[in-house]
C-alpha cells in the first residue's frame, strides 16, 4: 500500500493537509544545522515547509511517481525503501518523516536514521490525525462498513488518536533499540479546517485502501460519504491532532 499513493500524485499533493507552522519551526530551530533528510518525502508537502523554514532538504521515497513531483520543486530525491537506501556517506542534521514512518520497520528505520544523523541531530516523525464531528464520524464508519467490509479499521467511528498513540509506543521502542538516541519525546499540536463536501471527496481517494479501489467501488464509497456530508449540512469541521515523536542522536553513540 505504501507504493499506491503515487497513482494520483497530483491529487495527493493538491488535497492532503499541510502541517502547523509552529511544529515545522520548532523542529527546524532544534537542529544543529540546516541539512534535512525527508524520509517518504512523497510529493514534497512537508519538504516545502521545511525549505521555507530555512532548511536544505534531500528526499527518499519508495514511489518514483511521488518523487517525480517533489523534484519539480528542485528537491533532490532518490527512489528507495529507506531501510535499504545507500546514503553514500552523506549525513544530516535532521531526519524527518511526515505521515510515513508507519510504513517503515521501527527497528531498522531507527538504525538507519542513527547512521545518517550527525551527533546532536534530530529524528522527528509526525502525523496529521483527523477526526470529523462525532455524528458524521459514525455516518462515515457506516459507509465504510457497507462498501469495504474487509477493512475493519476504516469502520471505527471513535477517535483515531488512540490507535496512533499505540503506534508511537512501538516506534519509540524501535528508537530505543537503536541505542543511539536520547529518550524519545512526544509533542502534540492541534488545528482545524472546514471542508465542503467536494473538498472532502476530492481527498478521499488518497486515503489508504481507497487508492486501489476499482472505479465502481470508489464511486459507491464517494456517493455514500457525500450523502453523509449532505445530511450534515454540506460542510463540516475536521479536528486535526498532530502527533510528533522525536529523539536526538546522542554524541558518541555507535
């Protein structure tokens, strides 16, 4: 699935949410220098924000189609799975990953990050976790249960933050296992955005399993979700929790 998002890279870049400037600024200011490796750079959404904060960004991504879009902004990107990527002796002041580290082996990924980070460099992993209003979340879950009965995780109506916090615990254990970082920290930010029906439906095909649906099934999904938004008044506010897991490369660690 990690290689499916490039099926419509332009849509992904156009519709996926950005990250809070406060988070980007905090990460950038905490680095010992400007050189940043963006793991799973995708179309360059986070990379452009770090560039605007004064960083020089290099990218790695498993999907050549996504990497091609990031290169349009002048970012150098190599196509590879991060765990097997050859850094060719290059080192960085920061390793960042937006919406991607859950595709990476937590132990091997942390070890590779330690390999390419300079002492005092920072690993910063972050996710936008969205939550629609409760009643609309219930309606969305019912649509997913009907259209995609084999995807139980998509049919959960409750807050998604708990699932991500459990994921962060596993990733933090991988960072500790690398033996090269200080104790991982969790930072948290929140923000909101109002979506119209059409704006939300434009983004849905970039969500996980929806990227590989046959056209008729995708249409059924979009029709059901659209009807739910219509019943809620045609627009709604999404609350985003931005979860950050970060650790500093220890000096002298092997």
